[in-house]
C-alpha cells in the first residue's frame, strides 16, 4: 500500500447521486481502486453550506454511504469514510482560510452560479473551496479525480500549496493533480442541456438519480429536451440535448458515439430514448439491488463508517501534526 499513489475524492451529501455523478466521478473512482491507495469520502460538512433538515441529513448520509458501496466502491481495499468523522478537515480548513486571499475566492465561478439563485448566502458557501483543499491536502493526495466543474477548485488547491510553501517552506503539503476523465466528464441537465446535471436541482426532471425506479427513469429520459429535427447526429452546438443523450449512451454502453449514430440512421429520436432508458435501467439494476440490501442494515453501515474513519485518521493526523509545527501552533500532547 505504501508505494501506491494516493487518490482522494468526495461528493457532497445533497440529493441522491445522479447518473452525472456516476459517469463523471464514481465510474472513474471504481477503475482506480486496484491500482491506487484510494480515499473516497462523503462530504457532509460541505452539505451544510446550504440549509439542511437535520433528520433528513442524517438519513441521507447513510443513504449516500450505501450508494457509494452499491456503485462498487470496495471498503476493504479502499478507505471510505464520512468527512465529519475526521475533525482534522475542519481544523486544516481554518488554517488554510487564513492563507487564502479573498480575491482568489471571488473568482470562483461555482460560487457565482450558486449564490445567484440562493437567497441566504452563508460564508461557508464562499469558503467551500478551501475546505475542499483541506480535504485533499490532509491525505497528501497525488491525484484527485473530479468532473470538469471542479477544475477551478483544484487550481485554488494547488495555489494554496504554493502559498504555503512561500510562507512556511516545502515538505508539508503535497501538490495534487486533478484527473478529469474525458468521456462524459460533464453530463448535462435533461431539460436544460446548457447547465450540468446536478443532484441538488429543484426540478427532478433534470436528473436521473441512481436509485430512481425504472418507471421514473423511463419517464425522465423520454421527456428529455431535444430539438425539433429528426436526424440522429452528434452536434454539441446545434443539438445539445441529443448530444447529451448520446454521451450518456456512449459511456454506459462503452460504444463510440460514431457507432451509435450509425445504429440510429433513419430512426427517430424516440427510438434512441427508449433504448437509452433501457440501458440506464439495466446498468442501475444491480446497483439498486445492492443498495436496498445495505439500507436494511444500518448497524453494518455504521461499522463500515467507523472502520473507514479509523483508517483515514492515521494519514490526516500525521499531516495536521506537521501543519501545527509549521504554523507555530502547539500540537496537543
Ligand atoms: P450539487 O448539486 O450538490 O452541487 P453535484 O451533482 O454537482 O452536486 P458534487 O457532489 O458536487 O455533485 O460532485 C461529486 C462528483 O461528481 C464531482 O467529482 C463532480 O465533478 C462530479 N459531477 C457532478 N455533476 C456532474 C455532471 N453533471 N457530470 C459529470 N460529473 C459530475
Ligand atoms: N466540491 C466537490 C466535492 C468535494 C471534493 C472534495 C472532491 C469536496 N471535497 C475533495 C474532490 C476532493 C464537488 O464535487 N462538488
């Protein structure tokens, strides 16, 4: 384990994971679990950047954890944990916040997007990328697999390593690399293909959750927005809705987009939608069966959470100790 590169990634506990998350994130995470020392966590502290009902949040954390496992993340070979179980995340986040220029945070486009349609904007939403940097740097991660939407946050994380080294010297924090998978790096909303599919979208027609019933999946894909043309072709500019469906099809079937377009020559969009819905239902069937099983046994999930946390804590505590030494804080005896 020691010589394997360290991978770290997480997803915020808001809504249920969507096929966008699966295609852009967990599908890549899964492929990395053999080759790397992987750390995957559920970002519950990040979820608090928007108001949450406490009971629903607690339930969602269990559900999210079960969704990770159901998607094929293996808790034996990887470290799978809940962010808030490792208090070092919040501690390092504060220390990094004091190193982050306001100007760098002001540039974050995700904050601009999210704050433009939220009434009560809290400071956590603004400093969110710093907590994300702490998540990464605590584990000395080499590689961080994320979707295209996280590119800017990764840049900030890398900038923070440089700022740290300028102030405190080298050797404490490792410079991480983002890994942004190519195919399907950005799955778009089903009703508005100009924005990304997001699990916290208020309109549930915009996304397919990995635990949606087959009926719901079929309905959502059937009603996905497409143009009024009838020829199936891949054109991101002129036919963004169709391009999105073709992308999802291509990733899940592992067929090239060109081959899929050929298969639908002379056929209507409706045929493609029906087949895509079937493909999504089939892909998610084993995931949903495993999920249902796991959710019946919360004690077991809790045991796995505790096991994951005790593995994660070792690396996190080690980094935090060095951080205390660098900054001049007295490390607790
Ligand atoms: P939220 O709606 O709460 O912002 P989200 O659906 O955008 O959630 P995150 O928790 O922010 O999901 O992201 C988890 C991972 O999934 C990240 O690596 C992110 O890049 C990836 N991801 C999220 N949405 C998509 C998408 N539409 N296409 C591809 N990857 C995505
Ligand atoms: N901000 C991320 C979720 C996240 C994350 C991380 C991803 C929180 N901390 C650390 C990678 C590494 C998002 O995808 N919204």
